[in-house]
C-alpha cells in the first residue's frame, strides 16, 4: 500500500482552566519562540480521545481495548463468563498462567501481599506495568485458557499452545491499540507501532500562570465559629491552543490487518477508525480540574489534510507569539494559518494529490475558508474524510 497521511489541525480557545497539571499542580507550560506557552501533553489528549470513543459510542465495545495492570482479573472475568462453574481462584490461576504465556510478567503487589498477611483476602496477581489488550484478544485468551483448564501448566508448556497465546495477543488489534500503539518492554515481539502521532497542544501566545486563592466554609460551624474550614490555592491559565495530529493511514491498515469483522471489505474498518479518530480528536477534551473551571469548549477551526507526502505541522506559524493587542488571539491565529499553510504547501507539498477540508465557526475564522472544502458540521467533515480515505485504499498500489 502507498503511504497515505492524514493531518488534523485545530485552533481551540480554553478559558481559565488547568487541563493538564505538572508535578506541582500547576498547568503545564513550554517555552516556544522564546516565551512561555500554555501546554497540554499529548498523553492527556490521547487519553481524552480514547475515553471519548467509548463515552460517545463512536465505536462498538468489541472494537476497543483496555489498558490496565489488572489484566489477570479482567481475563478471569472473561473465563468465568464462559464457564460459570469455575471458582474465582481457579479462574484467576488459569488467567495468570495464560497471561504469562504471552510473555507478560505478573506479580502480587507488595502492599496487597502485606494486607493478606494481616487477614485480608488473597490478592490477585497484577501485571508489572500497564497492559493494553483488545476485547477480542481477551476473548481469545479466555478460550485458550479453558482449552487447557484440566492442567494449564502442562498445557502451556507445549510450544504450540504457548505460541498460540502469543499469536492471540498480537493479532486482531482493537482500533485504539492500532491508533495509539502498544509498548511492552518484556515482550517486544507483541509491540504495536502507533499509527497516530499527537503533538503537545501549545498556546499561540505568551501565557503567565495565575493563582486562585479559595476558602471553604464548614457547613456545621456555629455563628461563634468564624473562619474558613479549608483554604488553598489552585493555579490556572487561559489560552488559544494550536493542536495537531498526524495519522499514517497505511500503518493503521496494517495494524488492523484483515479487519474487525469477517463480513466487511478491508477498507471498512480503516474508514470507521479514521472517522472515529477525527471525530474524537476534534470533540474530546481533557477533564483536569473541570469541576472547578467548567472549560467546555470546542475548536474555533479545524483543518484536515489527506496527503501522500510526509506529515506537516503548521506550528511554525506561531513561533512568533501572537500579542493579542486587539483584544483576542483567534482572528490573528486564523490569519496566520491562512497565510502560512498555503506557503509551506506550495514549497514542500504536492497540491495535486492533497485534499483539504475546513470546519470553522464565526467571523474570526473567515480567512481559513479558502484553504479547502468547507464542511458545515463535524458530522459532514467526518463523513467526507472517511469516504476519501476509503477511495484511496481502493486504488491499486
């Protein structure tokens, strides 16, 4: 398959907020263009996108995975669903042996082991690190465990069965694993190269973190008991963020393999995954301190490009920070993009093979309208991109 890339760019303004905290509790920042900028890490936004897939039902649960240390318990649940007569201890033993057969390492956490010595129930083993497995991989491993239920240790000593465990863990990947990848240091052969690269979102202008001093009153205080029940501070900032992601459609297709369902053409699962990602990237939102700040915003503008040349971020349009002297940053940010994007495409791109879509809101984004085909709604944008990707995949290599 020829290399195909999908670039997604967004300008999004957030009010006073603390979407993504550092180790001191302050909003993350970065120096860019010689000045501090607001920053939201790629990990924070990727987590928001994965959560959005499930919360908004963009994908069926069977097309998603789970990332957890409690993988033994999760597999034991699957085993007991298929064989309710098994005791919990037996199901955990089968699950633990099967997980270890894939090359993953498990252990009983020391804290839980110490609690068990003091009379608590015997804890279940956990993976030593977060493990990302798809729903179909868990189902396959549960079936394998039940095949060897009579003597799971002897069953998995058979090389054929052990190889089968690794094969199950390394095939039929979910959409989120195929998009965001999987890294396992102890079992590198089941690693999955991510199809998506997500940039840290950064502000287009200089930012200074601010601090909010707050007090909380004890509801049960009498009139004679003055003062606050609690005092503290929380740091925040506000910014217009430039967000960017690059998706290798060819890598996504390779990760998904023959597809998620047996009764559909090979382009269909890729199209569905692309549509879910574009929708999730645009509409998702990290929820750090959201109850405190209620920062529910959506992008002012989105630009999507489907290209056969290498991915291109437009972040350099904001290397010179926007000053905002005119009372805002969105209009100037859009004007910068409207000038910079055609320049770099003309110099480095292939305009004949690049498709561009624009989704925008309000008069401040007007200059972006000429960059590509305008979509009236997010739903229209998602459908147009998905259809274009499917048509590219149907073309002969």
